[in-house]
C-alpha cells in the first residue's frame, strides 16, 4: 500500500542504492531493512498493508516478489519517525 505522501528522503535512497547496488529488493532484503521476519513481510503482503508497492514476477502462488528501491525509500521516508 502506498503512503498518501510521495516524499522521498534523498539520504535514504542514496544509502539503499550504495548498499544494494541494484534497482530492486527481495522480501528477505526488505525484511532486513524493516527489522522484521520474512514471514511478517508475507503476512503484510496478504493483508495489503505495511509494505511498499511491489511487483510479483510470475503467476504462481510462490512467484518472486520484488520491491523497487524508490518504492522502499519512499515507504521508509514516510513511515520512519525521526527524533
């Protein structure tokens, strides 16, 4: 589910890009970024909330799910509380 606001923190996007050096993240990588388990990511996907927009590759039930770095950066930018 997409946050209502499209703000992207440039530092978050640059950090993700530098660390992963690719355009998308897997469920395991996203779980690491959100400090949750892959099972939690799967549950969030089923519920339709708590994860950035994603693309499912393939029609099978166990198709690969990928999250774009931009979507992840936008999600983190709009959900992380900063002191």
